[in-house]
C-alpha cells in the first residue's frame, strides 16, 4: 500500500505524462508521433508498477 505522499507523487507523474500525451497528440509531425509512442510506453510501465487503484485509492474517492 502506498503512503499518502507516495500517492501524491504518482498522481503528479500520471498527470504530467497524461498532459504530455495530450499535447503530443495535437502535433502532426513524425517526431511528435515518436515521442507520443515513447510516452505511452512510459505511462504503461509506470502504471504496471503502480496501478491507478493504488495511485488514486480511496482518498480520491476511487477515481482513476
């Protein structure tokens, strides 16, 4: 189980990667598509280490 501080850090990282994914989706260049693929892999690996249920947990009302 994660501490409240660890959950906060993971939620921040999740938000940052999500925001970057949204930004890169708006870019049409091949480079952006490459970065987008990398960010998706990073986020997938991050969520494998700490699932959204643990990241957000009951202190966020179970929202993922």
